[in-house]
C-alpha cells in the first residue's frame, strides 16, 4: 500500500489502518471523562509524544475530567481530557497550545460495534450545545456518517459526505488521517475535501496537531500558494498509486521560489506503471483504429489512391473494328469456322429457319502470337457489330467482388448493344480450375462468368469469344458444351502461311526486289505471325540505320539470325588461335552435313559469336518437316559429331576443346530417342521405353549399350568423310577466317576453288597447322587462288600456312 511522506525537518512512519482513529472514538474520548472507566492499554497501540508548549489553556470546570467507563470498545483513545479540549476549542474556533501524547485504537474500522447509549450527564447537554455552536454537526450526525462510511469503504460518496461533516466539525486532522490511510474509496470530491483539510491545518499555525500525522504536517504551517499547489499535485499522484516525497528545500520554511524551491518526487509503483502503459496502449490502439477507418473511408470516397493506379472506370466500351479476314494469314481453317459466326451476326434468321442453333461461345486455342486476337477482331469487323474487348487480368483487383461486378456489367452492355461480340483475352487468368481449398472470393469471378454464359440464349445476338494459350488449365465447367460449344485451334503457320504473312508485312516497308519471301519462310520454321512481323520490322530498322535505300535480303538475314541465334558480338575479343579452331570445328559440321545422305541442306555457316556460341552452322529444310526417318536421324548424329572429329584430326585428341559439349548432347538425345521412343533399335525392337521408372536394370543397360553403338557408328562415318575431304576442310576453314560468314552458294564456290567477287574480307590471318598433324600439300593464296595444289614451304621449321 502506497504511503505519503512529507518531510519538513521531522519524519513520521506511515501508520497502518488499524492505528487510525475514527471520528466516533475521538468524540467518545472527548466525553470519556464524563463516564468513569478502566481499560487496559492494548499491547500494539502506538503513541507519539511531543513537548508541550509554554502556554497552557485553562479548562472550564464543567468539563474537567471524570472517569466514566465506556459501554463499548470505540472509546479506545486514552488521554481523553486533551482530546476533549482539542474538540471543544476547535468548535469554538480557539487554538489550544502545546502538544500531548495520543493513544491510537487498534480496532479495525470494518468491525466497529454499535455504540451503546451512555447515561446522560447533567452538563452533557450544555457541552453538546457548544459542539454545535456555529452550525457544526452534532455527535450523532458524525456517528451515523462514520458508521455509513465504515460499512461502505468502497463508496466514495459516503466518504465524501463524512469528510464534509468532519470539516464542518473543524476536524481536518481526522480527514487527513483517514484519507492518507488509503483504505477508503476516493473521488474528486474527496480529493477537494482533503485539500481543504490541509489548508485548515496549515492555517492553524498556533494550534498543535495532536492526532495521527502531527509530525508529518508540522512543516505544513505557513505554506505558500505554490507549496499548496505542490502538495495538491502530490496528493493527486498518491491517488494514482504512487509514492510521494516532498522536500521543502534547505529549510522547513522555504518560500518555494526560484532560490529555494520545493521538490516533489513522485515514485510510481510497478503495478501503477504497468497499468499506465496498458491504458496508453489501449487508447493508442483505439485512436489508431478509428483514424484508419476514417482514412479508408476518405480514400474510398475521394478516390485519391485509385487515381494513381490508373483510370477509375475500367469498364469495357464497344468499338467498331476495321480488321478483316484478308488481314489474317496462316490459319485458313480457323477463318472458315469463324465465317459461320459472321453470317449469323449478319442474318440470324438464316440459321434458325430449320431449327439449328449456333454456338454461344467459341474458344480460340493456340500458341502465343498466332493471331487469335486478330481473328476475333476480324470477325467483328466482317460482321460490322460492336466489339467488347477485355483481358482476363482486368477483372480482378484488390477489392473483393470487383471481378464479378465487371463480368455482370460487361454482359449487360453486350446485351444492350446486341448483336455484338464479347472477347476475353487470356481467359485462363479468371477461368482456371477451381480448388476446394480456395477461398470463396477467389471463385466469384468464375462463378459469375459461368452464370452469364448460361444466361445467353442462342438468338440473343451476342457471341462470346475467348482466347487462351493453356486450354488444359481451364475449369471443366467453363469448357463444357452449352458455354463453349466450339473450340477453334489456331496453329503456327506452315511454309505457305509464313510466305503469306511475310508478303503481307512487306507491303508496309520498302523491300528490294531481290528479297525472296519463300527463302525467308523456309528459314523460319516454328515462327509465329508475331515473330515474322518482328523480323520484318527489325530488318527495316537495320536498313534505316545503314542508310540503305531499301530493305535487302541481307537485312532480312541479319534480323532472322538475331531472332534465332541472338545478337552479334562483334566487340568480343577472340584470339586468332580460337578463331582458327572455331573455323575448323564449324567446317567439320559443314562437310559432314554436305556429304551425308539424308541430311538437311546447309544454309549458312559463321564463326561470328552470337549469344553463347562462338560459331553456328545453320541448316535449312526444304519445307516443314512433320516426320523424321531413321536415315535422317543418323545423319543428324553424324553432323553433330563432325566438329569434334575435325578438331581431333587437326589438333590431336589431347587438344580438343569443350565447344563440342552441346553437339554431344544433341547427338545423345537423338540416339536415345531412336532407341526408346521410335523403335529404331534392332536389339530392343518396337517397344516404347520412354518411361525409365518402369524399366528394369537389364533394359536400362541394353538402352545404354544401343545408344553407345549408334554414337560409335556415327563417329566412324563422320571420321571417314572428314579424312576423305581433308583438303576441303582446310579451304573451308581458311574462308571462314577470312570472311566469318559463308552462305550455301559461297560454300560451294569455296569448295570448288572459285573466287568470291564482292565479298568483303574481314581479316587476313595466316592459318598455321599444328606440327606433325598434316604434312601434305597446302593451298596458298586463300579463296582467290587458282585451286592448284602446291608443295608447302615450311618457314623456320614450322608447318606451312594456308
């Protein structure tokens, strides 16, 4: 229990609640001399003795002490004459001089017994009249108020009323002692009464304090207003559970000014500090939550943040399309299927005459860049109807329910503008397969889309189109008949489609007459319409940078190679030795590809670094290759091993570089495919062995043996070709070092020993062969020689150069 300590030259220990006198006991002791009694002093009573003042007050004869025994235990205070004297003269507003010892009752205020009526004394009525002199309360009134206050220690209003009666009875010391005990409830009124009691005690400078706390408040005499304010703050701090210490400065009579201030130290208890922090955090959380709510409402209604994310209105608006089917190439079958939709939108009655119904939804499926969106725009353009376009990612946002709302609005607008076409690109963004573990709000957009698709009628005049690259990811409920009745595949264009696409985009640029679209189409297998458009655009940009008058075939080749093999690394510093080794490596690929039956024709060979490769040999098929034969597979393995074998023949087995890693991987992949998937192994037969998890260890061993055998056979065939064409290998390597890049026609001229007129030479480096590897005749003069074989002329004991 917190205590209040006021230091002013004296110190008084805090007394427990048992030692605090009650107003009833004080009053009883005040009149105890009227009834004789004898009572043993309690062993744990506490008294404070103070020296008497020099002046003495004469007591009237009618209140001289008389021994009267009390009828109950409330008269616990001995030394009654002095108490009665104090009460009497306090009532009469007259000071009493001197300090006397005071006995304190140990009786608990919560176990008070009812006071027995004492026999009336002839002089008692006169004294009671003196007690009520000046409008003060009577003893009975104080008794009843004290009994109510003691019986209800937690009732602050009862305590306040009792304090008020005590102050009116001029008993401020009792108020101070009772308030300082901390055993009774307190409120703002009690605090004010306590402050008034302190003021009354401080003003009574000549009146000695004979009750509990007399030593503590001895220094409170003559307090200035500043001191009283400090005392009031200390009292308020104590009510909050703190320990208070007041120091008057250097002397007890300090003025409280700047030179001699009053120091008030508040030491809060641990419980009070914890409660204060908890209360602060609760208030802070409440205020923060309210502020966050108001801020969210302000942002929602004002749209401050929405304006930074993009347009607030993200609704689909109808538009008239100018695209036509003539702008779409490479997907003739898809155009034929969608032509029915165009006819239906133009004349719906034509299909409903015989009871037929057109599909409500059409799903366009195909790889990226094949023209699915262009097809949908062409359908709307051919039919001349409004076109509503939205991407799948535009439906869902951070707010729940926005996606479903936009789906409803989209279909409502389409019905209002019927006949119309609704097209959703990237449908898999909102139509993915549902999972039972997903939250409900995740499925809202898809569920609303399913509802709106079911709500369409065949004669409503609204056609729903959607495009996706991953049809296997769509929910089955979305792709079932009745919602998407038809699925149209838009594949990659074939050779004829690529030719048409290239010609269509070449109309937008100034292309040279020498440009062959068929050659470009043959060299771009697997290109989509978007990739071909990009190639034509890059060729035009390249020609513009070179200040050319038109886009030539060289510009198209440069753009195609950049897309397929990466950008040129002309700034890469390649040592001459590395360039020569790369030239022999690519020459080996080229020779084996040229002289192996069933191999794809060689289109171009270069030692110019592109991407991660130092050199590339490019093959060009005659057309789209839809199937492959065993002969073609073996030819691919032979050509892949040609580069490594050429390095071994020229530089020896110990000097082979690691540039053949990708070639060995490609050869092994083709050989394994022949054995496990294509059934091209005589030992394993026509069995699908692609799933290695289901194979036994013996079967795996046989597969590895067959793959090794195919690789060894291919190696023997490639070695035979390069050894027979050793001279052509040197000629081809020399030409690659000179010009870096050779086309198919230029390769044929180099192998025949013909000149390359108009070909720009890149660098001239003497091509030196390793010692002891090849001692036969060499070619001099490079590609411009006459083709005659001349004996080599070693210089300084080294091998001759080409």
